C-alpha cells in the first residue's frame, strides 16, 4: 500500500487560499462564476487553479468539503471557548446558517448527475451531525436545554428555515433560527 505524498506547506496554503477565494466568489456570483475571477481573488494564475482542481466539479467539491470541515472543527472549539454550552450551540448554529445560506448555485450543482457530487450529502451528514450532537449533549448535561431533540432534526429544522433566504432580502432566516435556538432553553 503506497501512501499519498504529503503536500508542501506552501502548496497547502495556496490550496486553502484558492478554496477561500472560490467560496467567496461562489457567494457573490454563484458556482458558475468564471475561474479567472477566482484566480484574481486568490492572487494566482488560472493555471494554478486547474493544477489543483482540474475541473469545475473538483473545485466545487473541494470548496464544499472545506466549508464542511470548517464548520465541523468549529463545534469543539466553540464548546471549549464558552462557559455555556447553549451559547456554543447558538454560535455553531449561526455558522451552520452561514454555510447554508451562502451556497448560491451549489444546491443545483449538487443535484446534478455529476458523479463527483454524489457522496457530498453523506459527507455533510457524517461530519456535522456528530458535532451538533456533541453540542446538544453538552447543553443537556449542563441543564440548559431540553433533552428531546435529535441533532439531525435540529439541523433539518434550521435548514428548512433557511430555504429561500438567499433570494429574498426581506426574509431573515437568522432571526427565525435564533428564535428556534432560544426556544430550546429550559425555563
């Protein structure tokens, strides 16, 4: 069994810079934004993007995974940084809302027939449901919230409250989600 060679630190930094630039560009202009716009934002040539991500699908998958990882890693960090697990949960849900409402065009791309996208939903669930569960369990153990909510149910509820938020500036999904999270607290 041969191991995949590790990337140099500077190559990894370049890749992360590209992913951040692509994510920001996708938020502003959708997943069909020109690659040259992403390259300009990252301060690299178009060839550099194609060297890291040979196809648009590769780039979209990498951005999605990168953002899922950032959300997953934030959960334990927020729990460690807060004295209140409910506050950590609320902050994590806020990041989760950012993740959901900034996917301009990504949902359509993920529903396409492209094989590269087929495993992303399972990846999302596998990485984020346990993090949400950890936050919920900590808040329950601290006596801050009710104990009858499953992580996937909360995440679906939050997701449903976010539907359409990117297309309607008058719809404040974040406010509704905050009300939902506040409603979890024990009286």
